[in-house]
């Protein structure tokens, strides 16, 4: 009975980490794409010809949600690979491995949404310089990628 409780606790902790990776990163992406989308809607109401470039800027904060889902998938595969027997220590390792993209994805996606919204202003006022706004967005993206890599490397280090 004690082994069952230990195993169940380990699985629950590991699943919590996987769920947080997806939920927090996707929540950040929803916030970021929403903020950028509001700015896009304002611009498109004035100049529909800028839809394509505006849409690119709006989609960029959505990548963190994708990164969170990738970590959820990798963590879930690791959990199921144990055949239903994960001790609490391993569950904690999986939880810890999911935290970089969970927290980093949440924060960077929201920040990137604000940067993308500001970049919509560049597109509105100086359309030839819209790619400069992309560079600003990519700078924030770099940190989301670092969080993704940290989570991948930590998950791969779990024996």
C-alpha cells in the first residue's frame, strides 16, 4: 500500500509539472496574442492592406504556448515511460524540469505581446520599417527559447 501511495504521489507531482508547462505557457501566449491582436484590429480598421504584416506580429507571442505544449508532450512521454511507477523524487524532478518553460513562457509571451503591439505602431506609421519591430519581438523570443532548452535538457537528464 505504501508503494502505491508513493507511486501515485510521484505521478501526480510529475503530471502537475507537465500541466503547468502547457497551461502557463499557453496562458501567456493567449495574453500576448490578445494584446497584439487588439493593436492589429485598430490598424486594420484604418488600413486593411497591412493585414499580412500585422498578423505576423500578432502570431509571434503564440510560440511560447507551442513550446509549453512540446514540454508537456516530452514530460508526458517520460511519465508514461515509467509504466505507472514514479516515486516522489522523480516526480519532483519532472516538475522542476517543466518550470523553466512554464514560468518563462508565461512571462515572455505576455511581454512579447506588448512589444508586438508597440511594433504594430511602427507598421502603422512607418510601414517600410516594420521589420525593426520584428527584431524587438525576436529579442524577447530568445529568452523563451532558452527556457525551452533548459526544460528539454533537464527532462533529458532524468534517468
